C-alpha cells in the first residue's frame, strides 16, 4: 500500500499507529510531504531518531521541506534507484528515503513528480535563537530547470504532484499567521509553482507546509491525516 500524509516535524505517533493498525511491512510506503524532521539537528540527535525509525515496518518516502537540511548536502547519503527514480538514502537506514526534486516515481500505476522546498516565515526567529535554518531551503534555479525539463519530457502530463508548498493561487489564507507581514514573505517558490500548475495536466496534487487538511478540486493540502494514494 502507498499512503500519504503531511509534515511530521519529528512527531511520528501517527506513523506508529498506521503501522500497528494496518500491519504494514517495508513494502508499504508512507509519503511525507516535507518537514519530516530527521535531518534537523545533525548527529547525535538525528542519528538516534533515524535508528528508532529504522525499526518501523514501513518505508518513509520524504519530500524535502523547509525545516530540515537537504540530504544531498549531508555526508552519508547516496543516490540510489527506487520506484523508478533516484532517491537519497543512507545505507544504514534503507527504509528512510528522500525524494530528489524533479524526479518522477512510479507508485502503483501513479507517476508522481517530487518538488520540495519552501520559504521559512520563522527564519528570523530561528536565526535569533540559533536554531537550524538553511539558505538552500527553497528550490534553486538548477532544481527549477530540472523540474521543468522533466515535465517537458512528459509533455506536461503527470498523474500526481508531491510538493511541500503550493502554487500561490492555492495558498490557504485562513492559515497564514496574523502577526506575519505577508509583504515580507518570499513567495518566489509559490509563484514559480503557479507557472507549473498553469501548464500541467495532472490528476492530483498533494502538498503539506500549511498544516491544514483541505481539498480544492483535485488539489489537496495534507496535515495530520493519512490517506491512500489514489491508483
């Protein structure tokens, strides 16, 4: 089975419950739409968490968020082939996979493209407190070009988009923080995703980031809920 959920931020209670309630195995996959939290602190904290997660009878397939380091920037990750595309994996934790932005993966009959990253509205607070913040949190020009090239090869048709943030047109304004001046927020990734969405023919689009469960036509925001990926 292929399941999908929103950001976990190092809280894996819902993942454990899924494993217990559905008797999963490592052949089952849970797609997490960014901000997983397992590359936030670095060792030893992250190592201990990954070690614990490695015992779960499920494979976690993670989209890059804005509250974690990119796996390609960390020692120990290798590029390997899984589900028809390239993923980042640490050999010690083969059930903890990170998608490579712009890759297309095959889950059942669904062709899914991964597009991670977003801007952190809490950037200033994190810098002030000495918490983790990384300048490459948003997709680079190179990543954007790779995404567009891959979609061009697919004639701008795909079954499912797996992203962390959403196109600007879909931003759930009811979830925006009232104390944040939105004119100070970098919306470049959302604006770029607008141009993708305008051209793309897709069946479903899933994103996290906004911590809301909401469906708008065939665009779905995921938070704490878990659903099966439509075949």
